[in-house]
C-alpha cells in the first residue's frame, strides 16, 4: 500500500491510499458461461424427448399437468415438448422431435429444420427465437348417469 498526497486548491492535502497492489483473493467466474449452461440444463435441447430428466422446463410441465375440468369429465395430459421444427424426409413423422429420434415409417433419424442460420440472423437483425411445442392428450370421460361409472 502506498500513500500519495494530493493538493486541492486552497485546502490541506488529502491522503489517499492505493490498494491496487493487493492480489485477487478469488478468481472471477465466467458469468456468461454459467448462465448459458444453466439455460441448456433448463431446456434440455440436446436430449431426446423420451430421455429427458425430470428437471427444468420438463419438471414445470409435469407439475402443471394433468389439467381437468370442474366435473372431472375431461382431462388434458402432458406427453412432452419439442424445441424447433423437426422433420423426416418421408414427411410422415408426427411425434415429438429431438436429437437421436428415428422415424418409425422410414427408419431414418429426423432432422432439425433451421429457419435462419445465426449469421443470417445477424445480417437481417432477427432474433434466434425458436418454437416450443407441447404434445398433450385430451381424455374425455363419459359418465353413466344411472350408475355413476366412467
């Protein structure tokens, strides 16, 4: 630590302390890397829908569903989600898409369809936004009014 004296006009010198020689106690973490890694864990973008862990957005949807009506005659069940647009070359794939998913019709891996490349987004001033699609099942129950059975 060094002491320096600075003179202000018409006043006594003020002593200042210079603490710049102190070494860093801890290493500063890469905050951007921490944020992006937790975002990837939240979305599980690189995991096939059937293999997703119960964490992040998948856990949120599992906590919200099933949703039923007041009379308990209709229930909306959560089946999964996909990020982006996934296509098969045969055009017959209708299930949830993700990395490593194989089309049951043609037995080929489905492909991610990118709207715009990152460089094109930068040139056009677009965002990197992608769609989030939920697959849900609506179960409607018929209740026998005489016996009360569904």
